[in-house]
C-alpha cells in the first residue's frame, strides 16, 4: 500500500518528476478536468486497487505518475497493489458491498460483470479516443457495453502470449523457425521431446497462461465457446479436433504442466528445462537483465502461435480494464485520475518502463519508443488489435467472465491431456457447465 501525497512527491520523487519534462507552470495547470468538464469534488481523496507488477518498473512509474497527479491537483491517491489471482475476488467484494476503493483496474470483462455498479466512462473514453488516434479493437471490445457506444471500462493495456522459443533447439530439430501450421508444430514438439529439449504450456488454473493456451487451442481449430448470438457452441467437431490435438501434443510436454500457474513456465525456461512455450515479454527481459541467463535471452525468439484455421493470430490479450464505482464520493476526481494516467506525459513513460509487457490501447502510442527499443519485442506492439476475446464469438457479459474465472476451457483441455476424460466426455462436460453459466 502506498499513500501518495504532495509531501511524498517533494521528498521522494522531485527528480523523477522533473525528468518527465514538466515545468512548474505545467504541473499546476495540465490536468484533464478542464477539457473533460469534470469539476472536482471538494475535499476529494481517492483509493485505487490494481494488479501487482509483473515487470519491475511498472509499479515504480505508476507511483510517480500518481504522485504527479497529487502534485497538480492536491488530491491524495492511495494505490493498493494486489496479486493477480486476488483482483477478481476483491472486485466482487467491492461491488457487492458498495464500499472500498473508488476505482479498480481489473482484468478483461470485469466492468461487464458489475455494469450496474459502475460510473459511465463514455466522456473520458471519447476524449482520449479523439486525442490519441482512436481505441484499438480489443480495447473497444472490453471497454464498451455490448452493442452500444457506452463505455463501462477504460482499458489501460494488454499483454499477449506469443510463442517463446530457443533458436538453438529449433534449429537443431531441423527448422529455421517453428512451423506456422498445426501439424508441423506438433512434429516440431515431438522432435524437441526426443532431443530432451521439450515444449510446455500451462494447463493449470493460470489467469494468463492457462486461459491463453486453452483459447488458442480452441480457436486455432475453428471452435468457440459461443456463437455470434451468444448461444453455447462448445459441442462441435472443431472442439473435438482441438481436444484430440491437445491429447497428442501433451505427450511432448515437460512434466507438471497440469499444475502450472502463471510463473511456472518462466522458471522452467530460465532453468534450461523448457525450450518452447508461450509468454509475455517479461520472461525475455528477466533473462536479458540477469547475467546468469543472458545467453538464454540471446537464444530466445518470439513468433505468433500457429493460426490454424483462425484467419489470424487467435489470441485474446490479457487486458487491464479500469472502472469507477458508483459508491465513490468523488467520481469526477476518479475519472480525472484515470484520464490523467492515460495522457501521453504519464502513459508513455509507464509504457516504456513496462518494456512491452503491457501494450497500449490507443493507436497513437504505436509510435512509443519502447516498440523500437528491441526488435524481439516488436511482435507485442499491436496486441490490442487482435480480433479475439474471452467468450469469442459471443458478447462479453457477466457469464463470459464467469466462464473464464472458472477456467472452463482450461479444465476441459486439462482433463483430456491428463487422461481423466475422453475428448467426447470432456466436451460434453464443458457444454453442461457452459449451459449452467450462460443459462442457454
């Protein structure tokens, strides 16, 4: 927990604020409230909840940006950073009790789950969209209420999970790069296993990696949890093909992936136990910044996972999504704070500090310095222009969020990989669970 006040700015971060290039005059005037017509409530103070960092500088720059807001407005902002697995639960408690933080940055569908408990964000979203080249595809999908132009949330960025692989191992297996087709990819993984340099993907209840792998597996075979009308569509030949594929692919994996969380493949890859996986950019930079593992980073490449029949990279990036609660006594101050954090003066340094882990939601930030800082991370730049989302092909709703939070697809694939269920039984069980969740 951090209490960020004007005093803490002067004592701890004056140099950092000066480095941001703001003059004294700018610090007192450059707030978004005038353009947004957001009169700040008298005596406003704010409390925010957001996920803990995955890349070290994330929290540091966030704190400095929040301190800058306090310096310019006199509004104290308290920021609590919590574990990824806890953010959904704490959001539920806040929404259901009508007490707690004024604003939360959660994941993906969060604002759609608690739509009736939230302040409309359309004015802020429209302002930022006009100023910064428009919102990217996934940002619009997660930000807007389905079928409307009303914004429930304010996306802050997303992290994708492309394939991460060791060039030396893939080359030794006879490939210049991993094949882009599913049969070829399976053959590569078989050869890596035979060489003692196996692949591995999370099949445990992992917020990012588990859901990401399951989504990719289903969508690359042409399957989907829902159809365009929101009807349950998981029982299909395409799902069955995906389950049969994962049953065979799993035999090439490093042991233990059924229980993997979001950090498990990072550790195995850094220990030379794993030679191909999917991950955000954090793994690469952790390796690059540690002299003991720098050679692994130099041998590491990123490419898109095989598209299969999807017609594009079938990836739904894990999205940070900001929301303001109606129980807040200071909704205008909260909206002003979120807008302030997405303004270029604050957002670009934060984006750069994240080293590409969180990719921007607004088109103008495609030109941010981070995207030319290292050619190996350029693949992450357009993560939020992918055309897939959790619950694809249906609308984003409370039910689609429940399906993700309950790891419906992850557990379907894991039950087949582990031999607990046949592909047919796993598909039927997933359909039963989906019909309970979506009441269809």
